[in-house]
């Protein structure tokens, strides 16, 4: 159904919320992070602050995802769990 997207679980400790999101596999991690953070600003009525040092981490391994790699170039797949900190 969604061949160009994967479903991931995103946890954001800063606001203590989790979201299930479809993310495009052909976009760079940095682009996906920016789009998600812009959405979080809107969802939280501007209480979420976008910071350059924020990154995606694997919930399983704790490793950081390179913002210059596309989602396809990482180990992310349907059902992956990531953290935004």
C-alpha cells in the first residue's frame, strides 16, 4: 500500500508523547526531522522549540541517525521505534 513510506513509532520525551507516523523513504533524515518538528510547533501551540542539535535515535540501539542519509539508507523499516531528542 505505502511502498514509498514506512510506518514508525516516534517518541518525544520533551512532551512525553508518542506518535505513529508514515515517513517517506526517499527523503533525508534531516528533512523528515524538520517537517516533524514544524508540525510539533503547531500541535503544541508554539511551546515546542526547534533546536539544531535535536536528532532521531533508535529506541532499540540508542544510535543516532545521520541527517544527511535518506531514510532508505538507514536501518529504519515498518515498525521501527525512534526517539526525537
